[in-house]
C-alpha cells in the first residue's frame, strides 16, 4: 500500500512539473478589452446637472448614445460633495461596464477602481488620469485654443466704442468657479488672446470658490463692470449663469462657456467658448461598440477635432463683422499650425 501511495505521489509531482513547462495561454493584450457589456453606461460627475454648460454637455452625449444604441444610461451626481464620490464609483462599477467620469479632486479613487476592475471601460473626461494598469482612457481638451479666440473677441470688443455702452478703458474680466489647472488654462489663454489684439489691455479676474451660487457669480461680475470691464468671461459652471445675468442687467457683455449659452441672454452673451464633452462620449462609445476601443489612450480635443471652439449663433447680432471675420481667420490659422497658441503650464 505504501508503495502504491509513493508511486501516486511520484506521478503527481511529475505531472505538475510537466504542466509547469507547458506553454501558457497568452495574456490579453493591453490594447484589447473583451466581453464588455455595452447595454449600460454610467456618467459619473463630481458636480451636478443643470449648469447649461460643462456637465450638461456630457449629458447630451449620454442621451445621444441612449437614442442611437438603446443603451440604458445612468447619471450619478456627486453634487460637489466629496463624501459622495467613492460610493458613486462603487455604484457605477456595479451597474455598468462602461463608465464616463469627471474626476476633479478624485483622480486617485478613479485609479484605484480602474485597477480593481481592469475589464471595465473607464473614460476620464477633461483631464489625464494614468492608473497602474494603464486602462483609463482620458480626453484632454486643448481649452487654450478656444479661450484664446474668446480673448480676441473680448479684446476687440473693449476697443470698439461704437458698440453700445463700451467705454474707452481697455479692461476685460473673467470669473472662475475656483482656481485649478483647467480654469487657469482658460484664464491664461483668454488674457493672451486679448493682449494679441492690444498689449495694453488689462484683464481683471475673480475666483468665486463656488461652482453653484449664481448670486456670487452675478455679484462678482457687477464688481468687474464697476472696475471698467466691458465684457466678462464666465468659467464657473452653474455659478456662471450669474455672470450672464449681470451682463443683461448692466446692458454690457459676457462670454459663455462649454455649451452655446448665447441665447440665455441674447444681445449680451456675445459668444460662447464651447467644450464639447458630449462629442467625446459619443465618439468613444462608438469604438467600444465596434470593438476598436483601446484602453489607456489619451485623446486631445482641440479646434481641429471640434472638441473646442468659439461660436456666435443666437448672440443677437451685436458684434461687428470684423470681429467674426478675425476669429474665423484665426481659427483656421491655429488649425493649420500657422498660429501657435501657448499651452498653460501649472
């Protein structure tokens, strides 16, 4: 009996040794994610819908993939509450394999959940996030290109006293929700665009420390008008609606952001610097559907892709044709590489 046991043990050891020498199945390549369930998708945002700007732009993309592909979509709003982000991420990975996230301030959590769920699609919108497994796809917007054009609009407007209520001071304004690298990039390029028109133009800026309070946005804008600004660029999400309201109240001018906000206060919101979050969502989801999706890719969305731009539709026709022509000319020069827009470095 002991001999039989010894023989079995020897055969077992030999079998294990042979198995360890056998060719192993190739690990999935980093460029391929298989078995993705595309029937559901999540849009996880650190803020809230209803801003008629950044977050709502992404929702339009989600609505578009729902309409085109019959996808069940779910939008998870953290409402600027840091305590909500991790539970929302947990809910997202439980619900769907395709997750679009806006992760300002929560990048480490996104990395953690992406590493723990390598077969799920994580797409980070508006900043670059690189996790250890290199599976997070990022969409990086070249907001400097469109903000530069917005600055040209503001610079030309503040010099043109034939436009109603424009004073003879060379002052423009900007209101940011808070100070972070993305908002600073907008501010940087906006000022550069204005100074390309006239180096003597002064830009006054305010950071609200708030993304929701429209009253704060309005009050800050009224203060900028009191300082002599003719036009104020809003980069403040929902709080930025107060900027637009102030331009109508003072019969002066503003520039919208992220979506076309010109119609919100026609004749006063003279242009909008759009950042099309929805476009990235529809484009990337299409690759997930057709099997060409490559995790870990960084997409750059600038003027050439239509990811950012300055638009004048529905602005009430207040701008002289010379401003529209100049922006159209510059847009093409930037796309062609004939004009280089400086990129903000924090």
